[in-house]
C-alpha cells in the first residue's frame, strides 16, 4: 500500500460515512506526519520512512481494534439468529401440531 493512500483505509475502518471520512483522513495524515518528522529527527533517520512506519502502526492498531469489535458483533448476531431460528422452529412445530390435531378430529 503506497504511503499516500494509507490515511484513507485507516479512515474507512473508523467511519462508514464519506463526509466524516473526508475530515478524518487528513487528521490521520497530520497526526502521523508531525510526530514522524519529530521522531525522525531524534532517531537520525529519514522522515518519510518514519512517517510510513507510524502510519502503518496506526493502521495495524485500528485494524486489530475494529476486527475484535467486528468478531464480537458477528458472534452476537449468530447467537441471536440461532435463538431466533430455534424459536421459529418451535413455533412452527407447535403450529404444525395444532394443524395435525385439527385434521385428526
């Protein structure tokens, strides 16, 4: 992933709305660029690779944080769906039992 495109996927992980994404992406870029330049001065390294490393580190942290939340959400959804499906099956079985009793009479 080229360094100039790193703020957009990071912002996409944080917000689904495009209007908010247009505000978050430059903020992410600035929040990685300024500390990257400052840190590169003290590490005596080139600023560009330091900025890219900081932005990549931010991406990994946000990705792990959002994936954990996403996995928990999916597990809750599966649990709710399973219980809902079981309720529907039991209601259907009860309804089918009532119909079969009517046919027998």
